[in-house]
């Protein structure tokens, strides 16, 4: 059983800077003492109490609302007091210093949420989604983080674990009896359970991939010869003039990055230096960076001049693309064509007029692996994907060991262990420290 916290923590829970309202959050066993010292009483639980916040000499620091939450009915599962005053940095720091002078300790990053996890208020996947919700850069990412916070991701994992437990119980029962006593019905039931688990695990992994894409975004590199319109396309996708556009070859000499979103999916668009033979040392340095960015991209857009088609120089550029990274030929300046050639496969656009841009956006989402799912998706992190892939590998290995019951049972155990690491049922303390250290203070 988890031991209650022996210290009381406090932190400013609202963002830095000035605002209409600022919140100092306190959690731990000494709430009654701090409440009596600061506001002269312990407020009624879950009732907003307008009151003065006083220093050690009885001088009013601020006026505001005090909210008291008794354990275990609070965010952390402990006694919690929130002091909601005016949002000026000076007054908030005075109030925080008052809490610290009364014996509270300054909370570490993510410590409030860590205590909520340790007190079984939320599981680890839900705890991580708190930070993901705060950091969400698109509305779709925020919605997905809310789904994870409400437990949809955890519910999918728990369902898989429950199915695994039923299968493991059946397998253990079969191991306890001589082979001649095992009925055909038992093996049929075993195979059916295994098939259902595999199907549900694959669905969960696919949803997690979508959630990871919403959280991390995808890196898209704009590559091509000079003057094909890479910077113009970047400006069109960004909806603003973020890159210089000129008829002079070699205008873009360094990598230009711009964060955008397409239908709620965050993308990191990288405009690179045009690739050509040049005697300019600075331009050559920019082209070297272009080659580096191509190696790290999730998708490469090869921009071409539609009036010239795909030339031998373009084919030479394309031959240098990594084979494991998808790429798309984008023919720009189609507004200058009399008629479109069907000789070259790709997307035809005009970065200047906007022609074909919506079709390009859809193709980008398709190539990075995004597709809308009914009922939405949930946010996921890289460690979640790693755990799900590990679980799938063990489950695949189990399916190959049906004639060796002991090995089959062991692979099922390892599958369950990988899944449990997502919700934190069996998680090492050092992993917890790494996860919660990335939270902001006050959460």
C-alpha cells in the first residue's frame, strides 16, 4: 500500500506573467495549519470562500477565493488548498513565499500529478496526458489529449490486459492436465482468444500511431532545384510571408522552418536551399544542410517546374532520397501551362494562385500516415508505441509456440508486462522520475 506523503508542497499553478487570476496550489498533510495561518480558518470543502490572504504579521497580501478539497476527493488524493488571487507576478510570489515560510516545500515539476498517480487517482497514461493537453498545438491534439485524460487509452489497454489474463488462465489450466485430457473445445477457445487479442492490439497500436502523430507532428522537407517555388509553397502553406521569394537563383541559402497544421495535424515544414552546382561557398553550405534535412524528414516534397517536367537533374536529386522515406513529386507553376501533361505522376499546383493546394494538403496527410478514425483517437507518446510494438512482438512469438505450452505461456506473460508498463502498474521508479520531470511546476 502506498504511504501518504510526509511533506506539504506548494507552487504557482498558473502561467508566468500577468493575468486576471493567479493560483497558488498546496497539497499535503499540513493544509489545516497553513489555512489557519493564511486565511484564519479551514474553508468548507468544495465551497468557494472569498477571504483575505495574510502574511505573518496579519497584513493582507491579497484578496481572493480559497478552495479546500479534503482527501481523497482532490486532484492529488491528498488534502489540497487552492488560493486564487490576482494574477500579478509580485503578489503571487509573496503568497507562495508565505506558504514556504509556514513549512511547505516548493513543488518539483509535475509533482502534483505524480502524487495523483501514486495515490491511484489516475494511471500513468492519464498523468502523461495532462502534460500533453497543456502542450497541445492544435485543436485535434487537444481533443485527443482530453480523451486520454478521460481514460480512453487506458481503457483500451486494460481491456487487452483483461483478455490476456483470461487466456493465461486457460493456458495455465491446460498445463495442469495431461495432454490426453485437453478437449478440442479448449484449444478452439484458446485460438479464438488469441485471435481477438491480436486484432484488438493491432487496432490499439494503429490508434496510438495516430495519437503520436498528433503529439509530435511530422517533418516535411521541400526539396528541388533553385527557382521552382519552394519558398512560395512554404508561404502558401503557412498562410503568411515567412520566406523571401526572388527570381534570383540561390536566394534561400539556409534551412527555414515553419510550424503549420493541416486539418488539426501539426506539421514542421522545412524550406531548403535549392540544389545545383555552385561555386558559392555559403550556398554550398546551405545545400549540405538540405541533404541533412532530407535524411531526417518524414516526407519529402520534390518541387519541379511544371513547364519543364521531371528533368535529368530532378531524377539525380530524387536518386539521393532515402528509400525508407516517402516522397512526392509536386509540379509547381501550373497556372503558366496551356495544358497539363499526364506524362509525369504527381500533384500539380500553383503556389502563386493556390491552385491544387488543397489536394496537396490531402496527399501530405495520406503519405505521413494520417487518417481520421470514427470516434476520434487518443494522444500517445513514443514510449507507448515502443511498449505496444513490444507487446505485439511477444504476442506474435506466442502464436508460433502453440505446440510448446510453457513457451506460449511465457510469451503471454511478457505481452502483459509490456502493456502494463503503459498504465504504470509495473513501472520502475527511474522511469517515473523521467516522465514527471518534464511537467511544468504547479501540475
